[in-house]
C-alpha cells in the first residue's frame, strides 16, 4: 500500500515512515522543514518539501494515495490552540 506521511522529517513522522517502509509499504514523505531534519527522511521514501497549508499541492498528493496519515495537521491544530504542557516538580 502507498501512504502519505506528513511531518515526515519530525520525530514521530520519521518513525512512522520507517515502520511503514520496514513493513514493505511505499511512503510519500511530506514536510515543510520548519522544525524537521532532512536526516530523518528515509532514503526509500519519496520526499517532497511542501507545507500542509498549501491546499492545491496537498490535493495533488491525496488524489494519488489510498491512505493518509496526517500527523502534522494535528500538531498544527494544537499549536493553533496554544496548548501548553506544564511540568510540575
């Protein structure tokens, strides 16, 4: 199966991408590289540097895929709500 992993250059996205590739799936990796690292991109993935907010570009990706993991969308939503994690000692 072919998957789109957004936020693929981040910690969670890169691990998801690696797992899918290890399971024999094809991965299209998408990241805007705002906080991700290029070294996290698996060379077996088809990488595209793009922003999830670019609706026209994203629609092109989605039309070509059967499944889609949209991790970055959830992260962007949490940043929008300014959710903060507090650590109490």
